[in-house]
């Protein structure tokens, strides 16, 4: 039979060559005959060849049609099933990773007209900021907090994540929301538009005490400058003293501030006359009151014998005192205004000051350098608003609002390098790389460190150092929450509602603690760059007192989450993701566990091998009826449910994985009985592997499926970071990351860094 197959293959290839079929070149023909055909015979033809058409699919007939590129959809189906390890089915002999790669490469060349040796970074659809990214971006740019989740409609998801460009569309309703949010952000950043007033200024002729010397008043000996200030309104006043001193002796001149006889503050004057420094303090004043401000020189020094005349006498000099209006709103926004406008003294803002602000901040808002024409357009808009008769700060607000509703802010635009390239794709410039890294790891804009390296063209040269800094930064919480929340489906924990009568101990406080356990556990592995094995094989977790009580752990714990090492009987029950209450609860039903959901979760989120959707009309398992003569165990119910041959092939994998987790009830508590029946946690896969209980299951996965787990994590990271689904063009990039760890320890943070180093992350076509 094999001889006959090879004969017809040879004839077929010769026929393809006559038709000019590109795949029939010398060498590629040998690949088919010597490498691919034996693999297809070995692993595929029992079900899909030699007359067998399981699933109405005959692979040998498809091959005989020739013109592979004309049957792209069918070959795409073949490729996906093999790549996702859905085929061959689990109950037959499995090909090695090398054999799978050989088959996939052949399909890619023959049908997709793609050379797998040439990694194509793929095209990234222009991505809108999702709600989390928008909120973090506003916070890091303007230092103000908003609640984007409650203000904006929910983001659509694709491929399991809300970072996918093709589903992050912009509707008219959302555009209206962006307009409103821009107004809110500017109100929070700059405050009301009409609160900038001239401060009350006291020059040398308005200040009592001391001696006038040019534009200064000087105290050559102990004494005080006195200012009498009438407060029209009650409130907090801010005072700025422009002062300097002549130095003598071993210490700096000291100025003690008293207001209405009460000591406020003492300053050491570190600026040497005539170069001033500004010393700021605040005081509370009553309405329509006269306030006496005393600036006392309290440590005079005089040494007439010093050989250096400049070091003989210590004096205190004052050039000017400004008392700013009592406006609680203005003081509230002082920090955010100072961030945008520099040193802020509540004077009216000059146009030249605003223009410098625009030059500095527009590139940060748009997350890329701007040329002069682009900056000029914004300046022109500012002056257009000024010509309408509004103040400088109000025109600045309008200009920033316009920037915040620009597509360049709402969408994540990226620039490619200007370097010439012979390929169809180009390397991202350093600003675009900084942009990708910051939104990948922080869900926000590049900070000063990333931006500064990009400006100097040194980000790639310092990539690993910068990656480590970013992982160590508290902003990595955004990655942990958003990536884990979607990869591990932790967000679903807020959607499940276990039956409160059956599970009264499951409270909202426990729900939050479960979520935090998994997040803190993943973050600990990431920050410490620990082996990926610990995701399943750890002998510890991150626990607080609420969760320790719920899990029945002995001892006392803090409410703050900390690393707890399990010992004795606790170690048999806890350790690794599959023992976390969060995972166990989201994979259960309100009244009972679900081996199907738990097994499916393992296949989908750890092995990247999601089962096919169930056929239509398949009913859910029902809870046992009260009064029934015999209550079937869950395993017995599942056996009845999966007797249908169309159901069995999937349930054979899912159910047995889930059975091993049955010692945990629907809300993650340990149990040994279901009703009055002992729990049966034995599982046997169709390929023959056996395990009993959660620990043996986790050991089996680590010993036999470790690289599948790493491949799954890598795929999820690529989808999350690139904002698109993966195609056959991404297989080599994913495999390069996975195979780079083939003979060594695989640490979690190293996987992330390999993804950042990869061509799909660093390039775009």
C-alpha cells in the first residue's frame, strides 16, 4: 500500500510540475517524498486517507487535487488542528515536535505560499486605547485619577483579550464620551479657568525693618522684616519670599517665619547674595483681618579678624515677597499645573510660557516626536482661541482637549524606523518600541526613563536592563491584573454566583482574596523570575488571614498578602494554580463542581488545545432531584452524558483532567466526600496516562506537557502584546521562544523578555 501511495504521489508531483506548480521544485519534491508523506501515512491516514473520511475529511483526496493555494481554507483547517495539537487525537500515537514542525512547514510552503524560515512580523491593526489603558495614560500624563470603567462602555474582546485592534472600534457614542472625558480631565488638571490672579507683591519699599540697599532690604544684625497684609477673604494663603544671604561662620543664615506671633517655619538660606532662592510657606487667615508677617534673622555672625572680607559678616537680604490669593481650588491643582507649566506662582500665564508647555507635552501626549509643522498647528489653534478673547490658561485647556480627542491620542499609532530595508517590513523606531513595551507591561504611556532612552537612541542597547526595571516597578501590577485577568479568566470571578445556602462561607471578601492570591502569586514568580514549573508545582502561595481562615490553614496571618509555605497535610491540598480558589470557583457551577469546565480550562489556558464546541442541543447536567431513589455521583452522571460517540472524544480528555480536581468543591474548599459518597479523583487519558488527585495531575502536566504550557503562555503573551490573533506566520516566532529553553530552565520573566525581543514585537510590515 505504501508503494502504491508513493507511486501516485510521484505522478501527482510530476503533474503539478507540468502545470508550473511552484512547490514541485527539486528538493521540495524530495521533502514531500522522504519526509512529509511518511508522517502523513503514520499519523493521519488511518482516519483521513485510504478511503477513511472521518469528519467528512479525506487528506489524501485533498492532496490529489493539487493547486494547494486554491484550497487555502481546508489547508488552514489542517494547519490549525495540527498546530493546536487537536490532531492526531489524543488516543493515538503522537508525532514529535520536530515532526509537527515538518508537517506545518510543508503546509505553509505549499498552500500558504509562505517561507517559514523568513519570520513575518505581521500587520498590527491600529489599536484604540481600551478603558484600562486610557485611565492609566491619563493618570501618568496628568497626575489625575478617573474612573474609566464606569464612564466608558465595556470594551469588546477578541482571542480572549481586550487589547485586540480589530474589535476596539470607535463609535459615535464613544467619541462623545471622549469629548466629555477630555473636559473632565482638564478640569481636574488645570482647575477652573478664571482662578489665576495676580499675587499681592511687596517690594523693598513695602517691607519694614532692616536697611534698604538697592533692590534689597538687608538685616546686618539680629532683627526682623515686617509685612502687614490685609486678608479680604478667609482661607489658606501662600507666601513666596525671594531671599539670599552673605555667608560667614560655619552655618547658613537662618530665617524664622512668624505670622501673627505664631512660628510657622525656619529656613536655612542656601543662596548667596545677590542670587535669590524662593522660600515658600502657607498660613491660614481670617476674613477681613490684618496679618503681621515677621521674617526674623536669628543667627547673626561677625568676625572682623577674618582675612577674607567676604567671610566676616553674615547678613540676610530680601528682594521681594509675594502673597498669593486665598483660593483653595487653585492650591488643590497646584501640583498638576506645576507638572504642565513648570514653577507655578499663580501669576497670569504668559503666551510664551504656554508655547513651551505645548512643545514639551504634545509629543508625550501623542507618544512620539512631532515635527515643527505638527506643533505649529497646535500653536495656531491656541492663538485662535486667544483671539476669541479667552485667557491663556483657558486657551491651553482647549488645546489640550483637542489633543485628547485626536486619533493620535485615542489610538496607539506607531512609527517605523526610517532606515532602509529590502524586506516588506521595518523595525519600529525606538519611540514605538518604548510605546509597545510600556503598554505591554504597564498598560500606560512610557515614563521618563523609557522616553529618555528612546530620545538618545539607546533603548535597544539597554533593553534587558530597562525590562528588569519595568518588571520591578509597581506599574507591573497593570500587566498582572490585565493579562492574568483574561488569560486565567480571573475576571469571571466577579460574574459567578455560588449558591449562598450551600456555600455560606463564600463572601465577597473571600472572593476578592481569592483573586488577589492568584495575582500576587503570579506577580511574585514574575518579579523573582522563578521557574515556570512553579505555576503548577509550587509548595507555597500568597495568603492573607481571610483566605487562610477560609482554606482552613492553621496559624495566624496578616491581612497583607505574604508568601506562605505549605507543610504536612496542607501541602497535599494546596500549591500551584490548580489549587487556587479563584480557578476552582470560576470553573464550577453555582451548585456543584464541573469536571468538564475544569478540564476545558486546563486544555484551553495551559495547553493551548481548546476542545471543539459541543454539538447543538446538548443538555447541561441537572442537579439530583430530592426524593430520587438513588443519587448518582457526578462521575456517574458524566459517564451517562458522554456515552454519545460524538461527545466522547472531547470528554475523554476534559473529564479526566477535571476528575483529578474533584477534591475541591465548587468554591475551592477541600472535601473527601460528595454527599455520602467518597470522592473518586482517578483520571485516565485516552493515551493511557493515569493520575489520581490534584498533585499527580500537576506532576503529570509538568513532566509530560511542560513545553506545551510554555507554548501556551507564549502564544497568549503574543496575542496580548501585539493586539491581534496569531496566524501560521507567527508559528516560527512562537517556536523560537519555546525552543530557546529546550535544554534549560524556563523562568517566567525570561519568556516575557523573549517575546519583547522577537521580530513580531520589534518589527511591523
